[in-house]
C-alpha cells in the first residue's frame, strides 16, 4: 500500500495496557506496550514526539481512549478514534499487537475515517 502519512501511529487501548505501533523506516514497525496511568500516558505522548509521529489512530471499547486522546491532543497530535465494531470486522487479527500494527499500516495509507467526536465545549455541556 502507498503511504500517505508516513509518520502515523496505531494504538490498541485496553483496560490494563496500551499497545502502540510506530513506523521505523520503510517496512519496519516498532511495537511498545505502555501502562494506563497518567505518567504512562505522558510517556506515550513523549514517545510519539521522539519518533516524529504526526497523527495517531486508536481503537478502544468503552471510554478508555479519553485520557490518552487528551494527553496526545495536548501535545498537538490529531487523533483518529475508530469504532471497535468496524475494526473487528476485519478477520485475522487476534492480539493487541497485531491490532495496533494493522491500525498503523492502514492509517498511514489513509484508509481510516474517524468517529465523530464533539468539541470541548459540547463535552463539558454533556457532562452536566
């Protein structure tokens, strides 16, 4: 597949671990597992900065994506949130590592469309 955004990351977010994949050269990928505490999220965001990432695609069931998305957006990364059912329709992936590698590959090729996310003012209003 032709790469549209070469510096795209893929992230699979679980309840106890966040598995991230970033490109390393033309055909290589680096996969790293992070915890889910605030310090881990900050480390994850710093890792993206160090690797020169420009955009992040993430898949999560539930609300586990919110803290990571906020940490990444605070550092200036656009986040592409994907719905879990649309991702799970693709056969052949059985682990968080394979999921994040697939997300990174497909996101760098421009084939993913993000879920609708309300802006910060709407989110604040909805919490009331």
